[in-house]
């Protein structure tokens, strides 16, 4: 189902014209209300929004890194100097878990929250789910922005069954008794449940679930990994992606399964940059780079050219579904990227190549970098878990090693490890172990 066909099928050039007007208004708002951006833009030589220009000139403006915002937090202003509104205008404050332990706060006005729900609803609708169907979700409506996406399911007139995180028995009982047509999970949890059901001789393929919507980490769009999930669930798998600081479920894949459309079009502008130097790359078919996002109509604490640290590939060819936005596939987190003799390697890409060797392997891997930081000397150690009945044949390890070199141009040392020895996750997988 398409939630807003007049918007979602609008020619992309027309969308950019609409976005240019929103962007100019947003820049004027930032100069007016955001101490953080007023200072930064002035320091970069732009003393007014007129000088900063329009969307065509956005690459001239400085990028925003998460820690720069965080550095402006004070006891008086724990949100940061990018806060643009008074406390009375804020209707909700989310937080990110924060890898360093200190949370970042994400405030929203009523219109910000409404736009988040609208964008998420379009992204989830792209999966093909229809009004009146039931959907079981495994996200908690807790402090994290994923909770805001839950309101999207009411917007789509779905029968929403929230079961929350980390309760597999409750989830499987809900599927068995309430017979939802769709389930929302992380790809790791979806994979875990395939094994969980197999161990108990439960017929997951025979369940009511026809669509599995995955989000929260890269992997759901990788062909071999996706094929495994579709086989295990007997269901169509599509993925969605959000970025905590910008919005939940900004992107959602349609039934063509060829990358995620920008459901948050009109609210968010996307760019690609080179991960290292930060040079702007065009949004052209096949281009890969780090995703950079700019709020276009945000009020509480808007971000400009925010580095998401997600490494993505863009598709701009016409999609048969009729949606005109560019599509994305997430390759991995820039933070997880390893550099082996000058070649960028993502752990999720290694897992994807290894998954081609199913059913002899389980699909679980662990990359074990030997040096601190991203730079590694070859060979890169990779533990590959075998399928339950498979033997650790040296020829298999050699074949995986050769295939990794062929596809990813990386020299590895593949160790085959027994079934069950790689830690499973009912949330997000850890593919790297230091
Ligand atoms: Zn499509």
C-alpha cells in the first residue's frame, strides 16, 4: 500500500524543488534559533542564510559530527547548543543509548513527532502490508527513538501487537494464537528465531506470518542472508532503517526488495560523502559512501549535514513500485569498518559472502581483528560457524577464504568452528570480537 501516492510518486526533480524551499526556510530558522549552527556557519564564513544558499550549495557547508553536538552539552543545557525551542514547546524527549555510556537527548515538538510518524508509516507501508492486517512488534516503546515508529502502525490501520524485546516465548505464543500477517524484528533476532523454532521442531514456515520487516542493523538486505531468513520463515523479508538523531524508519524497502525508499522524503535531505575525507559524492546509481542527512522541517533540535556513520550504496533506477525516491542499501557502520592493506572491509559483507556456503555453514561469523583501530595486517582472522551436521573440512575453509578474496579483495584466515560456538543474539549481532 502507498500511504501518500501524490507525494511518493512525485518526480524526484520536483521533490528537490520543494525540498529547496523547505531547506532555505530551515536555514533561516537555524540562524535565528540555533546557537550551535549560527556559530558554526559564521565561523565557516556564512554570516546569513542568504549567503549559505540553497540545496545545490549544501556541500559547501560544514558537516556535523555527533560528538561536536555532545561537546556543547552543559548542566544548564543537557540537550546541547543546537536546541531551538523553549521547554514548553517540547512534547517528548528520547535518548540514544550512546556507545560511551552518556546518553544524547533528542527533543521533539508536536510537529516533529507527527513528521516522524508520517515518514515511518510510509517506510513500513512500502513493505506491502495492508490496512486491517495484524503486525507483531518486538521493539520497546522505551527511551529509544524506535519507540516512535510504533505509532506508525496505527497510522496504517494495522492491528498492532507489541510484545517488546527479549521474550521469545511471548512472541511465539502471540504468533500462534493471534495469527499476525507480519512481524517486526532485528535481522539477528529473525535469524535466531529460525534456529529456535528448528530446535523445538516448531513449524515457523507454517505460521501466519507472511511478511518479516527487519530493521535496527545492516544485513536484512543482503541477498544470501535474506534468502536464509525467507526460507526459515516462509515469508517475504523487507528492511527499514532509521538514524536515532534524525528519525526512526526514515527508509523502507518495497516489495521489489531492491533497496530502501526514503519514506521521510520532504522531511529529510540525503547526501553521500567519502567516509574519510568527507568530500561530497553525487547521488548516482551504484555510488557508495557515508550517508549524510539534513532535517528540512524540524523544529526542536534540527541537524544540518549530520554524519550518520552508515556506509550505504545508492540505487536511482526506476522502481516498478512507482515510488520515485532514490533507494539505499546499508553496507555497514563506518565504525565497524576495517582497513586491510588499504581495502575497506565491513564485517556484514564478510557474513554475506560466507552465507553463500549454506547449508554447510550456519551463517554466523566472528571477525577477530588483531590490531587496535581499523587498520589490520593481512590475513584477517575470521571464525566461520559450521552447520549442525557439517564437518570441518579444510577444503571448505579454503573455498571460503578464496571466495572472500575474490569478492572483497581481502586476505583472510578462515577457521571453521563448531555449531553453537558463536554467540547468538535476540537483538543485534556482534560480528567483531577484539
Ligand atoms: Zn520500490
